[in-house]
């Protein structure tokens, strides 16, 4: 049910919300975190987003992959527009994750 809720949130009307994904898939923190930001085109494939969300959840569950670390990610819609993509990247870098910002962009 959580993934269905996530798909509904990601398909919601603009403005796109960042941090929705990491809040829904949060695992118990085990040490420092890696914060990733990602830009998607307006017509993104929900299946691909769900696969990424599941991968992050699996990485966080398996402490052998990133021992003592937590992986988090936030998404932003680029609307297939260079200006929106730039604004989205700036938002992810500075304001995502409750103001901590993303450490890397995908």
C-alpha cells in the first residue's frame, strides 16, 4: 500500500514536492546519510520511479551494502524545460531534505 500511495503522490498536480519519496520510504537511520536529488521529465515513467524507490529501500535494509549509512533521495519535475530544470536543481541542492540539501544529483 505504501508504494501505491507513493505513486499517487508522485503523479499529483504541480508544484512538485521534493522529499516525498524519502519520507515515505524512510528506514531507521543507521549512521550518516547520503542525500541524492533527481530531476525527472514531466512524462516520467512511474515504474522507473518505483524501481528506484524500492532500490533505495533495499540498500537501506541491507547493512552490508552501505554499513552505518542511510541513503535518501528526493525528486523534482523538470517539466522538460531548461529553466525549470535549473530551478529544480537549485531547490534540491539547497532546500530539499528540510533545508539540508542534496549532496549529489542524478
